[in-house]
């Protein structure tokens, strides 16, 4: 399977220390650290990923 990773639209550019990449898969979304692409990834269902994004939007102060 070929995985198509894409960078978050919120990245600050090449020197951004806090950037993630996303890839769709059969069961949902994979998320990995763009600075460490060989370090593994997290796997979320679409519902779990949606809940995570909603939580981050409600609590941005806890995500820095």
C-alpha cells in the first residue's frame, strides 16, 4: 500500500518544530511527526480524529 502523507495546513514552514502529517487509510487517519517520519504513527478512526480536532480547538492552551 502506498501511503500519501500530507503536512498540516497549520504548519509554520520548514523550521516549525510542531508539525504533523496526516494520511488517510481504510479505517480512518494516521498521524505522524513530520520531523521523525520513521518514528511510527498514531492511528485514529474518523470519529476519533474528529473528536481530537474538536478537543484541540476547545483547549488550544493545553496544546502548546
